[in-house]
C-alpha cells in the first residue's frame, strides 16, 4: 500500500489517492506455489480536473509498475 500511496500527488494530473485498501488475499488453485494473489482497491480524487479514460489508464499503469517494482510481484492475467 505504501508503494501506491507514494504516487499520490506526484502525477501531472495532481491526483490524490483518498483510499487504498487490501481487500482480498487468495492462495490456492491457479496461484503458483509460494505465491499469493492480493487484490487492492484505490480511490483517486483529482484536485482540479475531471479525469479522462486515458488519465485513469495511465495512472493505473503507474500504480501497477510501482507495485511490481516494490514487491517483485506481477499482475495476474
């Protein structure tokens, strides 16, 4: 969660993450041995604009990249 929070306010759109939460952890079928699947929710609040779909996709990719780098994890397909 800290990796996600560290992006808050740094984007050119001045987005603040008002809520970040881990809402599910799964270990079992479809998840490699020694790994776990974790699901997070992120609530974004732009400070001065309405986000476009492109903005949301770009910010979402930045979140995924930051979490992958910080944890060594990967986005599940």
